[in-house]
């Protein structure tokens, strides 16, 4: 049986409280449960005040066999940011906004550079998804084709640096599309000649969408899976309806994070659950305690607050 834990983002104290609340005990340097294992959905780093401690907890649990963890987009960005070319120079000429949140992690490891390098190596051993038959776990989006591609990217149990170099330098490669889809989901990119105002008076050029639905005939509000703003209830023109990956009702239960749900809802469908409670904003961490049920149950959610 498994406890699926949402995006921790460096809140180690909150993670410890949640683990203890669920009956985990610290033994030989690792949190352990007699009959259950934890599963972390990615995004362990950045934002919070205890990033180094967070990685230590999760890494110790995974290495001791007490937990599983998948990669999130924040971990992918961290790995890419530290890649060098053949001359030993950073492959990144100009860091984009997606790398800005890394500086908090880098600063926390400023006096422990060796430990950080070892952690980066460890991150490359983590899977991009988990499929246990009755349940599945991914950071942001499940696509059968992307899952198949991801499974073939590992050599000797790890993602090689050459894969990440290709992801960064060739953003339209199959490797890049696969890894970003699994860890970032799908954003609807608005055409340049269409302006739609959200509830904050801003016209977003892109927004996160419900990739598990067929969005034909949907309006912008219903299609959106944003946490920061609400889109208007205008029908999406059929010419710009994005391609998605509808998730069948009879498919295994799927858990993911990434979407910063705040106060919820977390159970999206009987077989789809987002466990990201937006720890940075709400100061709360969420877990779902799966015990073999075929449909998700609200009573199996556990939330721990500061």
C-alpha cells in the first residue's frame, strides 16, 4: 500500500510532520512504515526554507527502499542548469525565468557543493513515471506515447547527461517533448490575434489545461486547470482547441502533482488525483493513502499544515 505525497518544495519540517502523522518512524536514518511505502510526485527542491533537509529525507527513504520518487520539472531544470559542454562551460547562454527558482537551492548548497553534485547524480536515477498496475504516478501528465519514449531513455538505471543536453538544445526532439510533457503537462498557447481577459484583468498568453479531457466544445474556464487565475466562460474556437490525452475512466488510478491546487479539489475524477496542495502558498502538504481501492476516496486524503 502506498502514500502518495505532493510537491514538497523544500518544506522538510512539514514533510516530517506529515510522515509522523501517517505512522512513519525514523529508523537507521530513514523514515519507515511497517506496511506502507511513500511515493513522492516530484518537485522536492526550490522555494522552501529547508531544501537540503528535504532532499536528505527523500533520498534516504528511496535508497533504503522505503519510498519511491519521480522527477518533476524543477528537478529537470536543476539537472539541465548544471550541464557543461566539452570545454567545461555551461550549456545555458542566457538563463530563462524557469531557472530563477533554482538560485535558492544553489545558495543553500553553496558550502556543500560536493553534496549537491552527488544529489544531481542521484536525481538522474529517478524515474519519470511509475506504473504499478493498479496505480500510476507522474509529475504532471500521462501520455502512453510519452511513457513509452521515457522508458527507453534510461541506460544502466539512469538518465545520461546527453539526454538532458538534447532536451535543452533540441526542444522539438522526441526526448524533449516527452520529458516536458510528463513533467509540465500541456499549456494552451493563445494565438497572437486572440485576447481573452481572465478575472484579474490580464490576457494570458498561455495557461494550464485539463490534458485528461477532450476539450472540443469546452469554454476557456472549463478547459483551464490554473490555480492563479480564472478564465472566462467563452467557448474555445474549434480551430485552436489543443490536442490532449483523454484518460479513460477504466484506466488505473493516476496520481500527479504540479498544478498547485491550494484548497482543492484534489480528486478530479474517480481515477485521477492531484496531490499538489501548493505548499508555498498554503503552508500545507497533502498525501493520498491508497489501500487497494478501485475508486478514489476523499477520506483517504491527509493534509498537514504548519
